[in-house]
C-alpha cells in the first residue's frame, strides 16, 4: 500500500533499489546530496547535480525537466553515507517562473523497480521559494526510511546548499544553473501531453511512469500537470466550444478512441497499430505515438545501462571484499569468489540484455508499422507519400527535421519532430564536430552539406504550409551557396532572390525587422487587419549562410532581435554557420546560440532527450540517390503560389 506522506512524516523502505519520480508544473532542476551520520555533506563530491549527475549508488537528470526519475541504489552508497537528500530548484535565466508559488505543487514519489509506489509527497504551501528540499532517505538502526521534508528557500539553490554547510555554495549553485542552461540549449524539448481520456490506449509522450526494467507505457499518473498547446485552453467561449491553440479547431466533443490492435495470441505481445495514441486527428495520434516511442526508447536504454552499471558496481564491491579478507588468500577460496562474482555479474547483464532486446524488438515492430502511415510532414523523403504530394489546405502540427537513434540499436530511428509554427530557430553547424563522419570531410564539403540540409528543411516547410502562407528569404553574403540553393531558385519557390553583399544583408534584415515591428504594434493595438499592403502576413523563414561573414555590428544586432522577437511575429531563423567562426563576436552571441536548436549536416551525437539526458545521434534528412522528389514537390509549391502573386 502506498504511504501518502505529509510534511515531517516518515515511512520504512522495504527495498534498497529505488526510483524517485518528480512531477512538476514547470521544468525544475533535480539533484541530491549525500550526508554522513551527522547529516554533514562533506564536500561538492557528495552532490549529484546536472553538471555531475552520477555518484556511487545515485544518478540524477542532466537537465531541467517537468518530470524526473532519480535512480538510487542504497546498497551501492559508500558506507559512510547515512542520508540522501533530494533537492528541487527552478532554473534561472530561462524566462520561466521564479517561485514555486506560481506553479502547480511538485509531486514526488518513491517507487520500486517494478514501478509500484512506496511513498508519495505533494509539496504544498510553497510561495516565494525557488528551491526546496523535497525528501530525505536516511538510515536508522540498520534500516532505511524516507521522510517528507518540504523545506523551501526564497534565496534559491545557493541558500539551500549553504544551509547544508557547503562552502562556496553560491558558486556551486551558479555552476549548476549554468550547466542546466547549456543542457536546455541542446535539448530536444518534449511536447505537452495530450488530454487524458478514459480509453486504455497510449496517452502520448510523457504521460506516465515507465518501469525501470523497460516495460511498455502504463497509465498516466493523476498528479502530472496538463499544459498547452495540446490540451484545451482555459478560456472557453460562451457557446461551449473549445478553442485549441494548435491546430486551431473548434471542437466540443471528446476525441474518438484510437484504433486498437487485434487480440494477441497467448504468450505473444500485442501487434502494434499506427495511431494508437490519443488525439483529435490521426496526425495528432501519430505525433503523440512517435513521442511515446521516443520516451520508451530513452527509458528502455536507461534501464539497461543502469542494470549493467549496477552489475559492474556489485562485482567490484564483491571483489574488494574478497581481496580484503585474508582467508581468501588460502587455497582456492579467492579464485572461487572471483569466479562467483563474475558469474553473478554475467547473469545480471544477460537478464538486462534480454529485457532490452525484448523491448527493442517491440519498438522496432511499432516503427515498422508507424513509418509507412506517416503524413508528408512527418515522413522521410523516401516515403511514397511524397510522390502523391499535393499542396495542403491546412498547416500540420509538426515537421520532421531528421532522425535520432541510440547505440543500443542504431538501426531503430525515431523521427525528430518539431512543432509548427517554429518557436525555436535552427542552427545548422557547418564546422567540425567530434563525430567520425565530420572527421572524414574537409571544411568546404561540410559547409556545402550544411547548406544542402538547410535547403531540404526549407523545402519541407514550404511544402507543408498552404500556398502563400510561408515564404523563404536567403542571405548568402559571398554567394557561396549558389549550388545548394539551385533547387529553390530554379523552381521559383523563393520569395526574393538570395541577397549577397553588405547591401543585400542590410536590405533583408531591415525588411524583416520592420515586419516584426509592424506585426507587434498591430497585435498590441488589436488591429491585425491594419497592416500595410506590402507586409506579407504569412510565416517567414530567413536562412543565413556563412555567418558572420558580411555582418557588421548593426546587422548582428538586427539578427539577435529577429531571433528573440521574430517567432512571436511569424519570422523564424535558420543559421548555417560554424560556431567557432561566430565566437569572434564574443558573449554578445551567446543568447542567440542558446536560443536555437543545433543540428548537424552529418550524423553527430550532440542532442539530449528531455527525460534521462541520453546523447542521441542525430541523422540529417537525405534525398534518395537519383530521386527527383524534391524538384517535383517544389514545382507544385511554386505553381500554387504564382496565381496569387
């Protein structure tokens, strides 16, 4: 039976391998400190936090998230540790809420490896606090217990760490927040969960706990918050209809239940079905299903890696005990003990691999069913849906910008989907990375591939928007991208010819900056229909090649303005540049770099998932060799635009 704790209450822990699950109404930083028998944290090496997420017997998330799963193995803690304290803090410098009183009360659950809850605690009563001590696990008379603490700190993470007696607490808090900011800059943001419905189908991404051993998605936790834009807005019109932020729909009935698979044969897993997540349309179901697969693969791999790490740690401890016992040096006792430790290690690893292979096989089967069913906006370029392409009448909810995979099964690709309209621009890094693929190419080839990738993404955006609802502008100061831009130029899909030279850079930036200013003024005045006739009301994409070449200080300032203010006014940014080249401007461009999602023209493992922070290999989109699908799609886009010009 689950113990629902109030502040100050404790509960005995029946097992020592645990998960601590955190659900919050906003992204939070999760960490933990270790304490000795007096509760003293002996130094920074006794703190697990996003910049240093692993300690013996303890692992926390690498970044801020609305949901966390902290892995705890009490038997693997150092013998001098008698207390584990779980900390939560609001990230700074991200534009989010500054106090816990402004968000839903965080919910913390201590669970076993089977997902069963042992104790829960809702951190109510917080107001101005921006950091809080949530729980503590402590050893008493040889047994471990959990206590609900709920002590908040208005002074933030620095004040919390200082209260634990840590010297240099403010500096440590600053370094933790900096690590969180960097992780958020490279993280793929998760979508909001879909609305919960009584059906038993999958609830979409992030809707429930996943067993540590990698089971399939169970039911949603009632404590998990619902957020825009998939859920209904809080303002309901008088006529009773529900206004959805995206897609813009007027719906008053609940979504129909998703399709269900035929009954499985006894002893066999159920056959996957495309669109088995909840949603108001098939596209929304597929979108939620893909994010559910993404989360499943992240947690399945995390469970496997955790199990292997535990097996390694346990074997090392057993070997240490064996070597420290003088009796093991007599006869063959030591050899037998080492052989037994190795056998137990191999057994644990084999069981973990068996569970991993089972879950990977299920996910691969699901991918095989889902991939052919995807609409054009979600599909790869080799999907036959592109050969039946027609200019759409409505904007889709998301766009595929590449694939992601993990080393446990590199052939299992998860589509990387971003919501539309783009709330976050893209930085296609044309410089060298640590990947093997980048090491085999020279700098000119990397820059060429980066610009070709930008053209493919721009073509996708043009293709998935209705005619004249999306325009692309290009800044190519030195004219080096003429070859890559040829498909857009030949088809006539570009709004204007690529701008070159200092004058071209200045003209395009001035025009788009003016558009942002006018749209913002019109929105503030509630006079959106009063825009001048020369202002295109459709979404705009600006592709900047070889930044910062051709940019003076004024142009850099305008570019930063477009990155900050443009998305809210329908102007989006796609940078094609080498980060090291752009570093010449110093810290002035750091906010720009952090605000954009970095992708690469070759496979590279730089992106992190929002659940456990794995390093995922990003695969950029590619046109099949010899295919003319890009030219055919752009020709239809250009033909649909011409009559309206």
